[in-house]
C-alpha cells in the first residue's frame, strides 16, 4: 500500500517511527502542505495516483486545503480536513464540546485582546488565541496590568476567555489513536516556572471516570488521532481545557504501532471511518 504523510516535518518522532514500521512492506510518501514531497519536489501522490490513505499531521491552512483536495478525489484522510479544522477554532471547539455535554471549560469569545483590555475581567482568567497554531497566545491574566502588557504584542488577536480554575498546576495529557489511550503529566505553562517535560502516567492512575469523556471526544469531533488536555477541577472532577487533532505523542510506547495499524486498516476499509464529517 501507499501511505501519504501530510506534514512539514516527516522526521517527527511519531511519523518517523511509524514510517519505519510501514516501510518494509509499504511505500510511505511525505507531502508538504503545499502539495510537495519532503524534498521540495512535486509529490507523485498529488499529481498522479492517489495514496491508499493520508495521515494529516500538519494543521496549517495549506495543509487543510491539500487534505480537502485529496478527499474530493476520493482519498481517505486521517483525521479528515473537516474534523481537523474544528479543533483549530477554539470558539467552535468549545461550542461543540459543551453541546455534547463534555466537561469542557466554559468559553467566551472576544473580537480582540484590545477589546478585552477595554473591559478587563474582574477575576483571574485564561486568555487564548481563538485560532490554535504554533506559538499562539495562552496566558493567565490576574488583572488589568497583565492584560495591558499582553496587549502590547497581541492587541488585534481574536481571543477566547476561560475562567481560571484553581488546580495543582499539572496538565493531564491524554492522547488517543483509534481508541487506544496514552497518557502523561506535564507542568502547566500557566504554573509558576512554566511548562516542564512530560512525565509518565499510567492509565490506572487517572481519577475514576476520566477516560470516558476523553474517548467520547473522538465521536463528538469525528477524530481518530487526537489529544485532550485536562485538569483536576476539584474533587477529582475532570475539566477539558483543550483538544488537538493529531498531536505529537512523543515517547509513548505503542503509539507508532497503533498509528501504523490505523493507517493500514483505514486504507483497507476505503476510509469509511477516517472520512466522517
């Protein structure tokens, strides 16, 4: 089979390890978001024959456009372009999650950070870029002075606002590949000292009931490969603060095997699962 990787970084650990598993028996082709292969030349799977399945690791507008064009030609894409786009807009993400009854942080949208600064919140909040991307804005705001400081660099940035929920400063990072769950702890970027490395976390160490909403995210957002960030909102109650389509899942034993199996299974089935919208 031919497996296409839509990515700007085919050397990413998860993709490289998955490729190593597939390559002995299958052809793996890396495509840049503009429709080019990893060497910067036109990719044969774009110009000519389709791959049997594509893995959509990049989430930029060009990558989504490429994925949509491949889907229009009948190719299965994991995750679909539509499902990936849902996770790029934090307003749409929150609305969909809350409608489905997921324990997602209540979220409101403000047209720009400058507009928020004009009427600063009266209690601590977390402010995030509305559109999820690399090096976007994620910050705790405890008062007007902090908000003014952020506005110096982010005045025109559309943002979402969530009330800050007191917690132990640790994010629970859960990743799912076709229903198989992997987990780690990471010091929150909002905690004193900032973000730290991932620490191992056994699934049986999670508070009771946390796996159910994480697995439901896949059905609600039509995702096969995704990440969910949760915090303990008190008393062991989970609160989802972010959802990511096709995250890195670095250093998780078994993740490349799960992804390789998903790619082959999707190709064999003609993409019936991966192409849900």
